[in-house]
C-alpha cells in the first residue's frame, strides 16, 4: 500500500519515488511542531498516535542535515528533526489542490514564532556542525573544512571487511560451523583449516582481489582472520539481522513474547525467544529473535529477560500484550515464576498457553511431579526413537498387529496414528494407553535383537525405554493423566480451532472447571476406577503392582507403617494431579485473558453466529488504553454490528481476524481495527497463515541438524532468519564504530 506525502501541494507517493517517507513522531510536543510547520488545519485536531499511524512526510521537506543515510538500505531522521521545506503558494494557481490539503492562514504572531523557531533550529544546527568538526579534528588530527573522502587504505579496509561479512553471512545461512572438525580453534589437533579459513582461501583462489592483496604475503600456516575478530564480526552480523526484525516490531508497537523448551548451547541452557506481532500488511507473524541464557534463579532470569528486551533490543514492555512459556522438567516452575513477575510489572502481558502446543501437553508439562515428568520425557524419547528409523516403525506396526489380531480396524487405526506426531496431540495419553502393550513388545524385541539387525545404539535406547514402560508407576501415571486431562481435551482442541471455536471455548471454561472440581470432590470413586484400569493393564504386561522403591526406602527410615499401592497413588498422584490441573487452568485463563478471548465476537462471522446479539462493551475495557478514540468505542461498536447485520446476502462474513483486517472498510472503524490487531497477538491464537510461523520449524531443524558442540547463538539466528534482508555496508559501519582500531594484518 503506497504512502502519500501529507505536505500541502506535494503529490509524491512512495510507489512512484525513491525518496524516503517518514512517520509523524509519537512525541506530542515534537509532533505539534511538524503539524504547525505543515500548516494543515485539518491535522490539528488529531492525536500524535493517529498522525503517526496514518500520515507521512517525504524527505524533500527536511534539510539534508536532518537526514542520516547510514547505508543504501537505511535512511533515518535525527531525533530532533523538524520539517521546514514546504511549498505554500502553488495552490493559489491550482484550485483543485486546495480541497485536498487545506493550508491554514497564519496570523502575524504565528508567523513570527515559526520564523524564530526556524532561526533557533538553524543556529543550533550550525553550532552542532561546528562542534562535530572540532571533535573530528581533535580525534583525527585533521584540519580540513569538509569531511575528507576515504583514502585508498580506508577503502581497502572497508572492502576487506565486506568480504569477511559476506563469508559470515554465507556460513550462517548454510549452517556451516566456523571451526569445522575442531571443537575449539585453539589447541586443535585437526590437520584441516577451519571452515572460515577454507572459505577465505577459496575466495582468494576464485579471484577476490581485496583478499588476495591482503594475504598474498602472509605465511601459509597463519590464520588469516583471528578467532577474536571472527567472534566480533559474528556478533555484529547477528545484531544487524536482529535489528531488521526489531525495527519492524517497533513500528507495529504491540507484540507478545513466547519462549520454547531450553536447549544446550556452549555447555549452558538457553531459552529460544520468539516475538509475535501484526505487521504492516496485517499478517500475524512469529519471528525468532535469539537465545537467552537461563542459569540462575527465577528472579535473575526475569531480570535478564527484561534487560534483554528493553535495554538491548529497545522494545517497550508496556506494549507487550501476552506471554507464553513452553517448558518442561525443572524449568516449569522457573518459567511460571518468570511469567508471574512479568505480569506484576506489566499486567497487560497476560499469561497464556501457546498455540503451537496442545493444551493437554502444556498442562502435563506444567505438573511438577517426578512421575509425570518421567512420562513426558519418555514420550519424547519414543517420538525421537521411531522418527529416526523406518525399520523401527515397521517393528512397532508388527507388534500392533499381534495385539489386535481380532480387530483389524483398530490395528489399522493405531498404525496410521504411529505414522504421525502422535506424542504432541490433544489425545496423546489415550493413544499412549492403547499403544502401551505394543510399545513394550516392540522395545523388548529390539533390545533382545535375536536377528542381529539392530545396532548397539538402538538396542541400548530400546532397553532404556522398555525399563521405563515396564514400571508400574509409569503405567498408573499414564492412566491418571488419560482421565484427569480428558475433561480439557475438547476444550484445548477448540482453542486451536477456528475463531468461532475459540470464542466458545472461552465461554466454556466454567463448565470444564466445574467438571474437574466434581472429580476432586469424589476423588475416591474416580481413583478407584482409574487404579483398577492401571492394574489390569499392568497384569496384561506382567508388571508387578507395587509402591515406588524410593518411597519404600524413605518410609522404612521414618515409620514402620505399611502403605497400600492404591492409597499411595491416590494421595501422591491422583489428588495432586487433579488439583494442579485446576489451578493451572485458572492461572493461564485469567480474567483479562478470558475477556480478551470473548472479544473475538468482533469478528463478523462470530457476530453473525450469535445473531448480532453481542456485548463487546463489557469486555472491551481491557484494551481501552490501546485505542485511538476510546470515548467513541460504544457508538463505533454499534455501527460495526449494524454494518454486518444489514449486509447483502451475497456477501459472506469474514470468519477470522486476518480476513477482517484485510477489508478496506475496516479502517473506517479505527477502534475496531486497533482492537483486532492487538487481540491478534495473543500467543494462544493460531497463526492463520502457516508461512509466518516457519521460525519455530527452522529452529527445530537447526537443533536436529547441528551437533551440540557446533551450536552457536549467532549462527543459529542467521540460519533461522536466512531470508531477512542484510546490508553489508551497515554491518561494516557498525563494526568500525564498535571496534574503531585498525585491523592488523
């Protein structure tokens, strides 16, 4: 969509000009100066946020000294820039332009103030230029009037750095480890050069004159580019690629924060960080921004996260509207505490589940019980085990055929399930119970390895999994999860469904909690039924029913009383699991979160399904401060309902937020438009266009394809964001500013 210049008598638009276009500033005082200088009477009644969102000025209206062009791709204004160049007379000869951009007639007093302000700005600019010249002379020992052109030596250094950065970008995008065969550059016993060195030599041999001149006299066993310089350049490259994404997010203002399972990089655990936002084309996107070290306690992690987002990335957490943390194991409690601390400082950053993770998997990962975490980690091992070997999957299908000889339909159904990522589904625990006997038979068969067709690695992995599956505590925990989370299965599936399904899910949470509370009130009856199924399943697999060994050892040390397995698992498994599921649902579906989801009735299709008897006003106050004209919201919502209620029958109602935002007429409803854009960023809502959610898939691919010893935070960012525009000149400028000393040959 083109940008039109808001200056009077200026007809330029972005699609027909190479000029840069600049938004009106959000700062009210500075924005007022822009409006006064424009002399557009129709702009005086608009807020700075409205002007920033809808109006632009082209570069022709700014003095050259106000514009910074750091590279061919990046043009920005100085923080104090004010437009001063306008054509305020040509409209007198062209009456048609007067109707589009009305020029305000100024009094003599207003003209005098504008002249004084321009004179002050000119004086300040002259003084600033003088100070800059003096500073440059003092630093460089030069006394020339204008900035001198680059010397041949300086140009050679810049060209050399551009060649190095080009190699870094290629290495990152192709996921090539810098060090090659050696885990560390220093002290390596490898006889081959590092990958970086090899690419340098290849470019020299291919005719890169800049590199050839620099290294033609170097000794053959000298590292052309020291490891320290490589690390510095890699960090600069990472920051420049990230800045391209962050700039877009800042322009869109509102965003949500999403973290994923911790991964090991450089011997430490790191959290992958994603940001969700609605871009200028009104598409919801989720982009990978980087890794965050997660050592230390929850308070230290929360502080580090805030520092990274606000101080290093320059984002305003006041604009964060949601947060989701996908974690497991020991990180569950830590991330839950981080979410709580963030909400204490920023109440609008509501804690939600993540749309990329089934709700039941999210809830099970959030249960801080050892037996539950053993089940979750074993399911991951099973998924990894069968995903790496088609032969292993064939063995599992053979085991399924054995156990379901008399029910071919059931056998075919389970075989089809096993060809998918069944360990990530809403009904994972029901499927796991159905497959448990077949899984154990398959693992035992692979471990025994009578035909010698499995290697040692596979047989040892199969043994570890079979030992876990053959433990009664695992069996009973799996059965309890199956039934305790059966009440949230349909609810979670609706959350990841169509917009209408999500709306009804938000209104059905009360019923889900009521069912779970009923289970808790009658836990003796429910547990007896669950435990009986676990005993029957264990008997079929010849697994002895017993209390966990660690508990028995502890009990002998404290008391001589004997506890029965049924009583033990009721007290230490069924009761705490159901109680924790109830509490977790209340935490992630807070009042603000549910209010936001109920506002999905703003989507016309949902509104039509409700016969236009909606009451968004009751929930819309959650985002009242984010709207351009909150006082007119009730009237605007009424007009919004009337518009769709009296539509033509041939016109189908938009069924998603994305479809609604793509309508040209939605901008005539600025509050609704802003409301939908903010609401869209909530992590619980699905990415409606799969191409904007590829960052998470690329992260998984990077982790799967890269050995732990070769993982790099910087290279991972380049690899995952390989399609983000990169500017070599900007990278060189950034590097020379950060490390101004000349590079030694």
